[in-house]
C-alpha cells in the first residue's frame, strides 16, 4: 500500500473528520451494489483511489489487491495465468470493485462445491473508526495467530471499517468442464442433487428453474468425460453453457430482472438460505434453485413474515435482495445474545457509528 | 474483588467455588483434591504446567450452562478442555480457575448421509467421525496428525489442519455450525445447517478462538464423498532448493495435490530408522505428492505431477503401486514426531507458515540457528500450504538447553514473520507464542483482538491469559528484544 500512502492518508483524514463531526459515511467503490442491504446514507467515502494489484504470485496461489481495484481487472490478471476466484463473485455491473465484493460477501454458482468468499480471504488491511490502519491475517494459507478477524469483513457490509486491501487465495482454472440439462421437477431434482453430491463426481454447480435442471461438472478432463456419460442428461455446447452460467452468476438471467413496474406492485426478490435437503418450499411465486438446494431464489409478493417463518422452520434465513420497500428488514433478525455481540463488535471497531449505518441492521 | 480475595486465600476460594458448583452438579462431576486435579495440569505442551483450582466434568448441556453461570457470578475463570492434545498450551489450567472438561460430550448425535453432514458433540474424536461416516462412502476431511485422539471441539478451538488442507481446507472450511454457550451461560449458535447464517459471519472468529470466546458443545461438520482412489508419488531431490522449486512448479502447473509434504534429509533418516518405509537416504529432501479422486482423475494428475517433478530435477521417483505401499510412503511422515522422540529425550514442535518460495531460505536460516543455539533440528513441512514444522531436539532436564530451545523457537517464528508469514499455521498461540504475537501484530491490532474478546466475554473469564498478550507484556518483551535475543542475566527464569 506504500505507493498509495497519500490516498490512504486522505481516506483516514476523512474518517477522522467524520468521527469528530459524527457524520455518517457511505463507503463506496463502483456503486454497483447500492441496491443490496439497507438503504445507503451519509457522505460518500470513495475507495477507488486505492486501486491496483499490489502483488500476485501464481505459484503462491495468492493475490493482494487494493480495495478500489476493479474486479474485472483482478479477474483478467488471474485468467492470464490460468487462475481464478473459484467462488465466482457476482458482478452487478462493470465497475464493481474488490472491496465491494468482499464487503458484500456474495458467491456465485460454484459456492456449494468450492466454498464461500470468506473461505478465500487470507488477510485484510482496514481503516477503523478512528482512522487507524490495521492488518489482520496475512498472505499465507494457514494462519491461526490470534482471532481470524480478516474473514469477518467478508459480508460485513462495510459496518466495521473501510476495507483498503485484501489478500485472497486463488485456484487454477479446472481443465475440464461440461454442462448437462435434465427435464425434471423441483422435488426429484433436489433428491438427485443430494444423491450426486454424496458420490465422488466433480459436481461444480447446479441450477433448477421452470422444470429444467442445469448441472455443471468441472475437474480433470477424463473425470468430467466419464461422469457426464453416467449422469445422463443433454449436453450443452460449452460457449452457450458458459454464457448461461455467467447470466445466473451476475443476475442477468431474466428471472432476476425485476422491472420498476414489478417492484412498484410489490414484487420482491428473496434469497432463501436453507439446508440443501429441504423439500420444495410451499411459498407462492417463481423459483430458481442453486447450490444443490442450499440457495433458493424467490420472486414473490408474499409478505416477509410468511417467508421468514417458513425458512426459519427449516433452520435457514431469508434475505430481501431486491424490493421497493425494505421496511421488513433486509437481513433476518438475530437472537439477543448474538445481536449483543454484534453491537459490541461494532462499538469497538467504529465507536462513533459512522460506517455504513443501517446497511446490515438498523441497530448497527 | 474476587480475584483479590482468591489470591490471598486459594483454599477458601476453592471451598467457595466447590460449594457453589455442588449446587448445580453431582459431586461425582467435581474434582478438587490435588491427586484428582493433577492429571489436568498440562495439555500436549508439557513444558507448561499448572494445577487448576477445580475440575468439572459436566454430563449435560444444562450443567455446562449452569457451571458457566455459577463461575460468571463468582468471577471465576473457566478453561474448557477437550482431549488435551493441543500443542500450544491452550488448555493450560488457570491457578484460580475451573477447568471445564468436555470429555463426557462424546456422542455422535447423527450422521445424515443425504445431507452429507454429521452432528457430533464436542468430545467426539476426529477419526471417529470418519469411521461413522464410512458406511455411507463419506468422510470428514481435516486430518490432524493426532486424529485418533484429538476431539472435534479442540479442532474447532484451534482451527486444526492436517496433511490434506491444501485441497480440502482447514477445520473452518469443513464446519457448518457450532453450538455452545457464552461466558454468561447463554445458549448461542454460530453458522447453520444451511451454507451461511444471517448477520456478521462469526464462525471464523469462533473457529480458532482457543476457547476464549465461547464454550462449544456441539459441532455440525460437512462430510465429503471418500475418493475412490489415492496414489502417492515420492520424489527425491539433491537439494532443498530443488525440492522447493518443484513444489512451486507443481502449483504453477495448475495441480492441487491432495497432499504435498517435504521432509529434509535428517528427518528422512530418523523416519526410515523408525518405520522402514524405503525412503531414499541419499536425497537432501523428499517430496510426497498425493493425488486422490476417481481413477481417471488420479491417473491424469499423477502423470502431470511426474512430468513437473522430473522437469524440476527429481533424482528418483516412485509411485505407490497399491494402498499398502501408499500408506508405507506416508508412515514416516505420519510418525515424524515419535521418530524424533527416539533421537532425543525431548523435542519442541514448532509451527509457522511462510510463503512457499522462502522455504529453502528458511531451512538455511534454521541450519545457522542450530549452530547458534547448539541444538539439532529436523524438518517436516506441509509444503503445499507453506506450513513448517521444525522439531527442535533438546533435553528438558537441562534448564540451559530448554532455555536455548525456547530462544531457537522464537527466532524461527520471527524469521517467519520477516519472510511474510505467521507465527502459527495450525497449532495456535496458547501460552507458548504470546511473546511472538507482540512481534507479529501492532499495539492497535492487539487492542482490537482484545476488544473482540470483550465483545464475546465482557468479564474476560473464558481462558484468560491466552492468545492475546497484554500490552505490558509486549512492552517488556520488546525491551528484552532490543538486546538482539541475548538477554542480560541469562540464568534468570523468564518464560
């Protein structure tokens, strides 16, 4: 970060000024995810001056990038060396940044097979609410020195601090890939997915929508070839398949595209996170099922309480991803001992409460 | 206030605590006589010993909650303990505290093959999970060397690894949910049986928190399909540098082996002497590169790995013919510790991680330290993820040797930090590495870790004195440090 010390100092000054005047800050990179979480408010703190890949050594499987680096730039650099971010972070626009990716903590179709974004975070440098630069974690794969604070920034919605730099574990792109399509109803599809997941097959992603199940295999070429014959289904040509998975990943598939008119009449996009063996949920609306059943998208006008009750009964939680009215709360409410811990963590990192207030919970 | 009273009068304090615990536990679950509590005086790091005030062995979750509530009300420290196999003193008792043994929480609650999860109580042994899952073709991936004895609760507390974590991840990556109690005795859940939970992701804080943030009673782990085949390639190298370069080349070639381990010449000799695995005793270093998966996958990966190893100067390559030979290749690595035990009365197992590319440099630095401290050191290395385990050989009956050994260890850790690494890859900080924490982290960073501790445990009663050094301790260590590791009055006991 040395080359950016002046930029970092300016951001730290902005934090200190905001703290001293109790001014809320909206931490912003490419502004592609303003729709996600509680409604942003406050003076904008722009992370984009902190841009660039600080270090990348393919043989270490580690890349370190400043928060304002465009995600597209990072992914291109990795692709040029045959590597990738295996968790496939969704891109809601061309301008998304690495810092925004970490703060949102979202993962794409491969999540169930490769892990979440947080599993790939090795270290972060952040500005706390007093404008101090802190570094947690590092650039090595195994590190249990002190509490693993770096990974808590994944999905933190910016409430704990300004993410300035991130080190991520990267992986090689798998050599073989194939996509199969099956005509099958949701219930039987979920059963098949659970069955396949218990077999040593290179299952990389799945998505069910409107009577069709898409299954992606990725791994050694020979393994993919032998398994695709055993599973059956219809092969899709690689280019078409790749475009289709990208559209799911980036929410460009028509299912995810809620027009202003849809939102105006109360239609919402929900993300239901449930145990993958949960049978089809008896909730009104249109569905798209990913992650072997563990992530279920729902387009519906049903009331929030009905959805959250049904999901809670299954041991899961529901997030209101797109909606005109976010008054039911974007994220599922926490039990008291857990919320108390959240409040004390927030208080210790950001005592003046200036970072992204309300983006995660109204109390934080 | 309680602390002040207790410091003055341990016996009175013990009577008070035992009486309070007797209200919530059967007498058979409370140990306080010296002959009973002595067995709990240390964990796997035997250089540190402390008899606890009281030991409790609750049998139900309600009793765990009641013990915590009781201790909280009295201001008594609580040290949770699993199998006691930890290597950094994380379960070292507190002189005025209660050691909370979770040994009786050893039930396998359920294995759900369809959901590919196991729900187990914290005292279930690591290997017992894989054994229970085996009839379904499933297993639990993290496999620390002590897996026959260590428990899942301890694995969660330490974020344990093993030889397969490059491909399959650490404990954190294989745990879905952790259930337990706060220091105040409130029930609390982290994670869920879904792939995530609402709110901040606190699971990474709990995993690896060394019993300082909550007491864990139940863990839900992911089970994976057992790979139908595993084959191991054993490659010899004429220099440690060449072996290190070969590791980098394997990774650069897009290969993620299931395991990638390096042993130096002295370790190989010790292991060969112990297990007769047929290691190449002429080699300066040996790499074990394992591939697992379907037969097609394994064949493809083994072929690519051999090409890369040959191109990078392997002087001899052997591929396991069958399962028996594969296990033989591994037997020396898995027995590295007992093999070292035969070479010396005692050994101290270090654990740090460095960027892989610094491996040869680190091994040279360790050679120099051997001369400096007049002690021998053998090296095993999780080369795939840069995790180094130098075993420093010494005689604990010689206080001067023990002291030199500790300085040797501290210097390895500081070299690791200088090379861009960390002071512990998988064994934890415990009490052993408190001073090294002062070197790796700034005052502000340590203050935030202390704040995280307070967020979970405002009264500071869970496993106090571990992991996060006090700023005063760091200041003192810093002062000693200025003298370049050579202390004034070296005869004075300090650690």
